[in-house]
């Protein structure tokens, strides 16, 4: 009796796995980079994205950039040629969109990287970024947000370390001069 009770769930799970297949999901990650500012008062940034996972032909992702936070969006590094992309700039009261559409069926091991630069309009830290997944009729089938990470900062030498290094350089120069005499 125990054997039959245990065997039925195993059969159902096995048949479901065969007919349904493993669920695969698109993953999206982002890292922010603060760029050197060229014009006084403009805060330039870049977001480096990675998109991975399967997409069916003509399905895709909309990345949403709120008009109050982002200006002068530019695609710096394009996604791979398997994706078509379009950047719709923000009018004065609507959000900007970066639309990525699969030109063919993409496999679960598909990965692409791309970058977007922009002028940040607020002093606030970059928060989560909203996105939408759409089907081949462009109907939104899922929404969510990704956390924009920031790279680990490059450590800068402290003032004390620089002063110490300078002192050693001066002492070394004086030592060489004294030996030359």
C-alpha cells in the first residue's frame, strides 16, 4: 500500500517534467558607473547591463527610465545582433524606454551585454529599475525591477601614504646626491 502511494507522485512529477520541460527565465542585471562630468552641473552616468536566458522570436524586454531622473539617454554598447533595440526618448512628461526584441528564438544559454549612458537629473542614488517583459504581440506579460549595483570602488591612496611616499622619494634623491659628491 505504501509503495503505491509513493509511486503515483513520482509518476506525475516525471510525466510533468517530460511534457512541460524545465521552466527557464530571463535574467537581467545592471551595474552603475559614475562617469567624469564634462559640463558643470551635469552628472553623467552609465549602466552596464547583462541579459541572459531564453527569449522566443519577437518577444522582449522594455527597460523603463523615469523622465524625472534620466536625460540624454544614449546606447553606448549595443546588445548582440540577435536583439533589435530601440531607444524612445522621454518627452517632457513620460518615461523613456529601451526596447529589446529577439529577432529569432534565443536559447537558455544566450547572454548579451550592453551599456546606456545618461545625465542623472536628481541627487538621489539610483534605485531599482523597472522593466516589462512582452510577448510577440507586444502585450506586457510580466513586470518587475532590478537592483542597480555599483562596482566596488577603486581604493585611492590616503594622504598619509602619499606624504610618506613623497618623503621617501626626497630622502632617496638626497642620498643619491650625497653619494655622487
